[in-house]
C-alpha cells in the first residue's frame, strides 16, 4: 500500500534494508543478522514494561515535551502551589522558566548521554538517571527558596531525563523488529499516563501533608518502582558490539536523508505547540462563561487522545514503515489545524479538534527512534535519537511564543494562528520527501 506516491522511491529506500546497504560504509548502519531480535517473549515485554515505568516516573513528571501539553502533569500542580502558596510574588515568567528548564536540558543533554550510553552500555546510564532523579526529590524536601528549586526541579530533573529518555526509546529496537514502533509508542505514552497519575496523587498529598512531605513520599515510591524497572530491563547487545564514540560524525551531516529527517524534526515542533498552549484561551473566547472544568477539559482530552495516538501509530509504522507513518501523522496533524481549527467556533467543535489533533500531533515523539533504527541500524541508536531531539529545541523555545505573537499582531485572528501552525507542520512533513 502506497500512502504517499509522490515520495515512493525515497520512502521505499528509507524503509528497507536496500537503502541501508547504499549508505556510505562509514555510516553506523549494521544489521544484527547473527542474533535477530526475538520480536516477543517474556523478557522482551518485561523490558518494555521497565522502560514504560522509567518513562512514567521521570520524563512523565515534568513532561519533557512541555509542561502545558499535559495539564495533568505533576509539574502543573507544583507550579500552582508555588504561585498561590510558597512564592506568590514570583513572576509567571520565572515559574515558566523553572518548568521548562528540565525540558531544555533534556533535549540538549540527550545527545551527549545517548552517545555515552551507546558506548558504555544502557543500564549504567539508567541507574545514574534514577539516582539523580531520586536525589533531586529528596533535595526538594529541604528547599525553601525558588533558586533552590531551579537546581533540583530544573537542573537535576533535566539531567535525569537526559540520561534516561534516549535509552528507553532505543531499547525496543534490540528486542523487536516487526513491532518496534508499536512498543516505542507504548513507552512514550508512559510520559502522559505517568504524569497524569502523579498529578492526581500530588494534588491529594499536598492538601493532606504539604509539599515537602509529598516530595519525600514520592521519592520512596519512585525508589521502589525504578528499582524494579531497572532489574527487569536487559540489554541484548554484547559489549564487544558497542562502537567507539564519534562526537561529530561528518558522514551524517553529508547525508541528505539525515538532513531530511532533521529538517522535519526542526519544523514540526514550531507548529505543534500553538494549539497546546492556546486551546484554553481559544475556548474562553469562543464559548464565554464556561466553568473552569469545561475550560480545562479540551486540554485534558487532547492529552488522553495524544497518549492513544502515540501508541497506535506504532501499528501503522510497523505496517507501512516508520518514515511513511511519520510523514502521514505530521501531515494529518497540520491539515487538522488548517481544515478543522480554522472553522470551529462551538464547544463541540473544540472537543472534536482536541481529539483529532491530540491523536496525530504527538506521534513524531514515538517514531523518532523507529525511523533512526530503520535507516541507520541500532548500533548508535540512543545517540542519534538524542541528536534528532536536539533539533526540537528551537521549536520548544520559540514555537508557542511565535503563535502568541501572531495572535496578538493580528488582533486575535485565530485563522492566522491555525494557518501558521498547520502550514509549518505540513512543511515538516514535506521535508521527508527527498529526491536527489
């Protein structure tokens, strides 16, 4: 089945071993023909479970994607407590910076941690990430100043996420071949599910025992769960197959296909964040006098739909190929903004948009490692996944402010915002269509 005939030659090459064989010999593409992935079995699914727990506990707590995508994230509850109780005079920009610091450090540090893990093994880095994470929670118990939380919640959480996330999205490729995209989607969906569960627990704990004791309780819970997850995760790749670290591989930057994928990941986030940050504002403007619960509901629905989409897109990727699935998901995400968000003005329409956009918008997060594994193999998967996530950083920093600036400059013209965000995502999808 040809999803996008215009790019048939490129995508067929990118989604088959034929393309891998045509790459320059110096590129790190290898096939583990001697010992292919088992594609199932008890240990393989235990690895996925362990990675899911790490995803839910660490990247899921602040949501490395962005703290407002999943309003139900634990950080949203902590930020609300800071604003209303601990630091009521603190500027919103300071609290926003605190919430986003860990995300920025994760995307920047992920490439370094990924390359080190590819060489030194994955489990030592998982252990280091878990230790830094638990230490940050314990240290937060004793914090009383906002700058102290910048160290614990900002820097330490960012380091922990950088150590963990590139690894947990790379491990499925060692255990699965046919279902690698699906299992990676399960792990990435853990970010949403874990964050939502943590937010409910934090909200109850803070009311009952206060924030410091809440941090202590969560440190104990995470110690148990992360300890179990660490024990059930195993790496199949033997030490002698770990390649030397190449910090700056010129061959990648000479490869047009690499720039095709990198361009896609650069542009996609600029269009991704606009609806996420502005949908509540849009709801209030289009349907005034709603209770707070109904105002927040579209974002919650978007979050749940996103978790479902990140998982199910793996089935599509395992059938059509990850490059085809990535292009299709991003293209549909952009078209939903252009063709649906542009024309809605009722609460029912907003909910339909939240479901559709949520389902398609976060799929690129699940498919990153699957695309890399298909094109370049698994030998340096964590490092390459981290490198591609680095291309997301400008979008995370500037995507939402640009959408807000367009909204203000056009006198609250929502069609201009939808057109901008949707067009950027369509451009991201078109970056995958490369023909020499």
